[in-house]
C-alpha cells in the first residue's frame, strides 16, 4: 500500500506528515535521481505553486533537495497547474513540479510531478520516488561543491503561458463578450484575467486577491453560485470559475444556469465532431458523467468511452487510444491538441470561441444536453474502511439496486484526494434517488463518519 502518493501526487494537511519540509526535501532528492533524462547533462526541474502560504516552505525544501543532487531549478512562482505542464515542455526541463492541493482548503497542500512531456507520472514511477524517500537516507556526498545545482527565478514565464493560451484559439477576438472570471484567489489570479482581456473580452474579475489563506474559500469552481450572482448582476454573457490551481472549470450561462464539465464537454465535443476534428469520433469521460451524455453522442454518431474517476485515467485512455478530447463532470477538461492535462483557462477559451463562431449564446449551446437527475452526497470519513465490510451500507445499496432496476445506476467510492466517501445515484425520479443516496450515506456515516 502506498504511503505518500495518492491519486494526484502527495497531498494532505500542510506541515503535517507527509506534507512537511522534511518529506519535500527528500522528494526533491529522489526526483533528481528518478526523473533526470540521461546522465550526460545537468538535470533541470521547473517548480510552480499556487497561492497557499505553505507553498514557500515546500518550494524552498524541494529546491534544496534538487540542488543538493546537482540539479538546476527554474522557479516560476504562482502559476496554474496546466501552465507548469506547458512550461516544462517549453523549457525542455527534465520534469515539472507543482505545489498545490488544487480545490482543497488552504490548510492543505500537495506536490505533484510532471514528466518532460508535461504528463503526470504513472504509478510505477511515483513508486520509485516513494521507495527512495521511505528507504535509507539519500546520499549527496558524490555531489561536490562545484556541482551543486543553481536556482533561477524565471521572469517571463507568465508571458509565455499567456501567449500559449491565446494561441490555442488562434488569437480569436472575444470583443463583444462580457465575462465574469472567478480566480478562486488561486494560481491563475494574475494570468487568467490578462488572457481573456488581451483577446478583447470585457472582463469582470472577482476573487483575485490571494492572501495565502483564502484560496478556494467560498469562491471558485466549488462555489459556482458566486460567479452566478455576478453574471446576473452584471448582465454578462458568461461566467468562468476556476479552482485553486486552475486545472478545472465550471461555467455559468447568461441566464444563470451552472454548467459543469458534462455540458462543456458536450459543447466542445459536438463542435469538434461536426468539424471532423474529434479523433475517431470519440470522447472520453468518467463513470460520473451523466448517462444522457452517451445518448447525445450516440444520436450524433459519436462514441463515448468511460474510465475510472480521475483526470489521470482520462488522460491515460486518451494517450493510449489516440483520442483528443476528454474530461470529468467536475470540470477537468482536456483538449490534448493544446495541452497535456486539464486546463480550465484553455477550456474556457474554447467554449467562448465556439460562441463567437456560431454567434450563439452560451445557454443555446448548452441546451443540447438534457441531463437525467443525478444526486451526489459527500460524506466526511475518519478512515477508508472497505465499503463491502459495512453491512448497513451494503443493505441500502442492494435496496437502491432493487428499487431502480434498469432505470438507474449508482457509484459509491472514496475520494482519492480527500477523506470523503462519495455516493452518486442517477435515475428518473430526483426525490427518490435523493432519498436512496442519503440512506446509503447515513450508513457510511455511522460506520466511519
């Protein structure tokens, strides 16, 4: 069983194991060994972070570990996670490191790695790093004082990403569009407003004053009602709300309807399908995506492939099979023709470009997807006891299966990044599925809540 890495890097409460400066130091040393490309050149690592106060601590510790092993470090400061993926390629670095706990509260932090091509590491590579960190102390004695690495602040990193993002829509003019942008007081607070503004949009920016402790706090992708109120208040054409590290997006149309990843994938996927730009006429989603999505694409002679929940599994399937659009209902949207990971800013640009090209309001574009009722109940847990060992929960799950028959489905699992169990039920009667989900959640809560 893995002790450091979860489904999205190393994550937890900042300054508590495993998210400590001591572990970060060792992770830096181990990464310098495992992720360097070849032995002849000096390895180069690029480090970015979001706006959490603990990012300074982890950034310095990682830098110390890497440089002590003879690696040079490029420091780009607060930048979105997808920007780190792009910049790792742009600077021809051996690997990229992002310090972020994404949508988690400011008290958490995390460390995730990208390979030289900007992809998240496979489990077996993370295991190599973990085994080194948890093994005997990594020696630095073979690195003499002349070979210790250097750390450099990269001043033009922000501009590089801005131009890259604008280029993904061919610098399409967004003049005439008024948008509200919620930066979640997170990693995109400097770059995202400039990207949309430089393309001509009238941008009303909210939650872009981070103080180290307010990231994701009652704002951003986890609280789309905030941007919804601003869209209606400013009579805007669209709202875009990002999470703390800007790798996910939720949008709001001009009527105030909240559009999750299913809607955005439907808009982007159908547009690509019609233009014959959707590889193999196939889009990749996870088990959480609404079943109405499959019906929509089948009706339009497209195909849907489903993976386990988690953007890394979506990306793995896309890479393995040559697909170019995929994502999750939670807002991780991957346009792999443009970036190697989910990118909230780029996804937002693609949707706005479609609005301009088709001269349609966002509500008109989103109207293509008519979702079946779906309920998700999150349960805070103190431990992740196997679900099949909780007899009360098992009984309620079987009851739900009996009641729904072939007219619904369920998905009950633990979060890979938080101490939570997630109960999802989909079916034709919203009141019924809500009752069934709450009964299952209550049993889980009794056992491990």
